[in-house]
């Protein structure tokens, strides 16, 4: 599908607030999407490499806009809906450090590239420093894990709940048995090793 990913540009705290709240009050449950923000510096070579991977991820999971001369890849979310050709499962945004220095400092961001992931309503799920080499493991795999969890969570049946409760009870019973065996083993070990304790090396 031809098009460019919709990546909102954040320049201040108000932009961040608007970005995270854009689906609030929407009755459409399909709009309960993830939000991911990258913080970068325009002069940072590592950030540039990270940015290419970020854009590729946005092409897969983000909103897709018409690709024409009137659209910029770094769209502000206001007014961009008219060009929407595909609705994604994640909202993407970016903030340039030099333009959002006070915002970054207020959130303790002192290493770049930096990533934040939120759920709908502004609940922060994760945040971390990530270089381009670690992108697939720390960013791509993480968001796909979260998307899978959201999808499976919405379709959980009563039968699944019952199986989970039974499994939890079995684990608790197994833990009790394990603790009893461990106590017995410790007692036997202390009684048999006591005489050798003075000659055994100390473990740090």
C-alpha cells in the first residue's frame, strides 16, 4: 500500500498531552491503541539510524496517510485525518531534544535515542534508552508483545479464567510441597556438614 506513516511532531508539553489524549472520550473500542514516542537529536547519527527503523515500524503498525506533495511525514495530528488511508494499531510521535529540552529534562531524559510507550488514557507502559542495534528486541518485539497482550486480553473467556485459577492453585500447592522438601534438605545438610564447617571455604 502506497503512503507515508503518520508521525506526530511534539514540540512542547501541550503537544504531548494532546497526543496522548486524542482518543479519550471516543466510544469506539477499536481506538484503544498504543502510543509510542521517540526522543532524538537532529545532530545525532545514532538517532538518524534509529529514526529509519522507527519509520519502518510506523509503516507497519501506524496510521498511513496519502503520500503526496501536500503531506509531510512528520504530521501534526490535527487536520491530518482527511488524508488517512489506513488506520493503524499504534499512534507514533517524535520529539527533537533541542526543541523540547525543558520537557525532556522534566522527565529525566538525558540519553538518546529514548523511547516511551503509553496505553490509551496516558498510562505509561514502558520507557528506555535504545540504540539502533537494539531496536528489534527493545522496541519492535516489545510493542508486538503489548499488541498481542491487548488482543488476547480482549477475547479471554470464562473458561480461560477457570483454567488460570486452577493453574494458580496447583502452583501454590506445588510451592508448599517444595518449601517442605527444602526445609528437610536444609536440616539434613546442617546435621551432616556441621563437623566440616571449620575447614570449608567461605562463599562471598
